[in-house]
C-alpha cells in the first residue's frame, strides 16, 4: 500500500535527524577492500579523467549498476573483452 504524504514526511524528518555515520550505516550493505595493480590503477585514473568523475567509489558503483542492466550476452561479451 502506498504511503501518504504525511507518512513520507515523518520518515524524512527521522532520516534528517540521523548523523552522517548513522545514515551510511543504514545504507551500507558491505565494504570491499581490493588491491589494485599499477596498470589497473592507471586505467581507473584515466577513466575517471575521461568521465569527469572524481571519486573512485562513484565510478565503480556506476560500473556495477551498468553491468547489472546488461543482458547476459552483453555481460559475457564485456567480460571476455576485459
């Protein structure tokens, strides 16, 4: 059942009162720590420069969401290329 405007506003007020750490904890599913080889790091930096995206996490999140929207065949083709 859809929420009323009053319910949405009430939930927004609760969210607004949370600290940034509490907000991140509520949204965060998990952290992935990875080591990058020099060539991979250079490729990441080049891609960030080409796209104008200044945060690694932002770019990686966009890659993940983009890959998730690909068909199985598109994804398999992309992974074979890489």
